[in-house]
C-alpha cells in the first residue's frame, strides 16, 4: 500500500488527470481524431510536469487508450480513427508523477454527438456508471473484494447486459496493475479483505449481448459478435467509511 506522502501525491496526480478528462470532453466531437486526443493528453501532462501513465507500460505506444464501439479496451490512438456521430468511445487514461511514481487510472465512455445519436449505447453507459458506483459503495474496510464484484454483477445483469468476465479491475500504486484483481462478477463475502489505505481501480466492463472477446495478441480487444462494449473506471482509496474517489 502507499504511504501518506504517496497518497497525497496520488491526489495531486488526480488533479492533472481531471484536467485531461475535462479537456477531452470539451474537444471530442464528430470529425475529431484519436491522434488529436492523444496529443492533447501529452501536452497537458507535460505542462504539469507529470507523465502519461500508460505510455510504454507493457510496450503500449500511446498516451491514452481510445476504444471505439466493438473495441472494449486497450484501443490505440490509431491514425485512421476519426470520431463519427453515434460512436461509443471509451477514454481510459492514467497519470504518473516523477517523484514517487504513483499511478492514477480512470476511464469514461461517451456517445459522440450526444446520447440521442446512439440511444442503446447511452443505456449501456448509464448501466456501466450505476455498476461502478454500486461497486464503490462496497469498497469499505472489512468488506471483501467479492462484495465489490457481486454488486457490479448485480447491476449489470439487472440492466439486461453482460459482464465481460475476462477483464478485471485491480489494485493500483507504484505499478499500474497490482493485486488483488477485482472481477466484475463474484459472490459476496469472498476474496481478500479490504483494508484502510488500499488504492483500487474499479472498472466495470460490459457488453450488449455477448461476454466473449477476441484478443489477437495486439492491443485492441474486440467483442466477438461485434456489439457495443463500454467501460467506466475510478481510482479510489479505501477509508474507515465511504471510499474516497481519487479520480
């Protein structure tokens, strides 16, 4: 777990992360390219003296993951991506400072041009957000990881969607992905116990119809049947009471 100084740095990193997300939300529109968003992330982080936390992790080449429609996670900022009205796009990003090397990790999804351009995609996003906050509600000291997982699963399936079982949340700190892993399905009262001071990246990942993925060994992970996928994520800190949402 991170110490007090590192947690304070995590909060500072989160302030830059929030600026990045605010800038993306203002800029993204039909005709904007993934390359432009990737550059925007790099420029803001450089101006604030921090690093884009995903770049070169496991060899990932870009500043941010940009996943469009049936790409559910790990989409690259490819030159051929020009956002179209009605696209469901997930922006997944992290900040890493140069002093302690602690990481934030958060994601949001949006319908390009507004929810009315893709009503079914908007429903998917809304279900994802509800699942995320249901999971965070269970992220309390003394609970188990399975309590988070079960709450997420219940919300997703109650909304009529499907959990992506092969992709998970995780603890986070001086490395981007740490144990325990946080599955988006499970049983209450199972798994590792949550302790005060744990930092977690909770990230429900769901699909419209199928839980099957296609991973061809590159970066993008696709939905096998071509339906829409969606991700929402917060980095949180486990406290004595309600979890603190860092970003």
